[in-house]
C-alpha cells in the first residue's frame, strides 16, 4: 500500500503547529502483516483501544506467513500488545488541537496517530489464533493498517493502575 500523507491530511487547525521534517529517515522497518478491520474512514474507527474494547468488534491480524514460527506461544496469551503504522496520518505536526480537546498540546503528550513516526499501540484481547491469523478485540485502526510488532502483554510488568495524565484529568474535571 502506498502512503498518502499530505493528500489525506486534514487542514491544520487554529492553535496547531507544523515543522519541516528531516530530509531523510534514520532507520528502516519491516511490515510484518496487516490488520483487517471494518473501518475505511477515520470517523468510523474507535477513538482508542478502550472504545474498541467496548464496541467489541472482532478484527483480524494477518501476519505474513514468513513469520509463522515467530508466533509460537502467542496462542497462550490472553492479551497482546500490537504496534502498528498509521499509514494515513501526516507526520509534521508538533502541536495539535483535536476538536474534542480545549487547547493545543504537544504531539508527545497525545495518542494522536499524527506524529513523526506514526506508530500506534493497543493492548488487545486475543480471541483466537489460527495459523498466521489472530482474531482480536481492541484495535482502533483502519482496514489494511500495517503491523509492526506483536508482544505479550504482561499485567505484572505493564499495568500501572494509578498512572495519571494531568492535562486530561484537568479537562475532565472542568467538564464535570
Ligand atoms: C487516537 S489513535 C490511537 C491509536 C493507538 N491506540 C494509540 O494509542 O497509539 C486512533 C485513531 O487513529 C485514526 N486512524 C486509524 N487508523 C489509521 C491509519 N491507518 N492512518 C491514520 N489514522 C488512522 C482513527 O481516527 C482512530 O480513531
């Protein structure tokens, strides 16, 4: 799939800022598969992994058969971390003002797909593993989104139930 960056990029909003990106990239990566979902337009997709889990759609992670052996043991996991490449996002915004937030914030304080390296992550529930196809609940990406990596989710190491995002708490408190 060819990346379409500027063509599909929404207009910059008031309060947002863009930069000139470096003239070259520093590393290459391999797409290890594609994520198949019912969504072809951004507005149809769940806003985040929590909404995806609440909606409950079962999506299919299609792993390139060359990596079949790398999946050994994955079927024993209840939850996985998926890393994927938001191939239809622009990459040059450093301050973003999503419509649902009150003010602009730095890209690295946001989970927006718009970032210099448009890498997204979600913790998904593994419903079924069959060969190189994994059925999962919890992705929020468009159909055909390239898959970068799969890792087991270790609740013992990864869960930090009392973690906070100050600006988000402040906005929610102001809305209440
Ligand atoms: C806010 S991001 C969160 C992604 C990931 N769960 C994370 O936290 O890193 C999810 C949104 O990205 C947009 N999106 C999904 N797939 C995309 C793609 N392939 N390219 C660009 N934008 C995409 C959709 O609007 C979706 O609601």
